[in-house]
C-alpha cells in the first residue's frame, strides 16, 4: 500500500536508528505529546530499540486521561437524571469519578449511550423530544471541530433538547504547563501531525523560542517517529 507500508519499513527503521546513535552526544528527555504516538512506540517496540541516551517521556495527549475529575463527576450526575440521555465516546465510560463511573450509571438504569460522532447525538435528540440529550465533548484540537459542528447543526435544525458537556484542551497550553513546572524536565517535544493538520503549527513557534526547546511535528508510524526523534536530537 503506497505511503503506508513505507513508513513501517524495517531497513529504513534500522538506518534511522544507526543515524540516531551517531547523532547523540549526551542523554536527552524527549516527550511524545500524543497518546497515539505512545501506542505506536510501544506496539512497534521502538522504546526497546532506541539508544539508552534517549529517554522517551509519555505526554499528556490522551483526552480521556486529562479530563478533570470534577467534569467526570458532572457527567455522572447528568447521566443519572431520569430525563437525560447521556452520550459519549466509549472510552469515557470506564473513567472513574469520585465514587463510580458511567458504566455503573448505565448498569443501574441510566440511559447512557456510546457514540462515534457528536452528530449522532442530534439524531437521538430529534427522536426523543421529551428527553435532554447530552454529549460529553472531550478532547484536543482534533475533536473540537466535530463538536462545534454538532452545536451549529443543532441550531440550524432547531433542536432545543441537545446539550454538550465540554472538556476541551489544547496542546500548546499543555506544553506551557509542563515547561512552567519546576518538577518537569523535558528537552524536546514530538508534536502530533493530526493536531497540526487542524490548527497549524504557528502556536508552537513562540513556545520553542521562549523555552528553548525543539518541537518536531511527526506522524504515527515507526519511520515518522524515528525521523522526529532524530531531528529533535539534531536541533538539540
């Protein structure tokens, strides 16, 4: 398959690893921001193949993991109401609140439904005019456009019983929080290509200048990620 298998090429991966070993002059801590990158790194075994001088730090890029506890508790409270149909991506249902999760609400009779798109919640709202349909809108820049589109569509269609519990965060703010923390030592970042496809990379430039850290945009395959790590080391 053109432009997919090439990014998993074992010979090219070995060559990039050799280039990386030659480029390293000291230990570096590099954070991959996105959970999808972390998954690819572990799945492909890159974490085991990298030179020992490279310490990969797994970043804040999972939108489920960075959703505040107080919002999870609000979601559980809303889902427990008898006149509410609570909708969410499936991975949010197992996230624990202070005393239970959304699966527990569903198990005790709450109308909690798993969706693949916030636009599906509009259809449910249209079919259930006597209920308030709430969608749990979580995520980074990549999910914000679809959530916003659902709100726009609800207004255009005159759907009055649709609501959204919003927990959006942005990657530049997360990087800023990390760099401002006295307990965090990160020498460089691998930013996620799909986020930059949505928002561009212009917000990263002042961060790189202010904190003197390289930020390299990569994809999600082994060759992408190794290219990013190598470029990060060269910049450092």
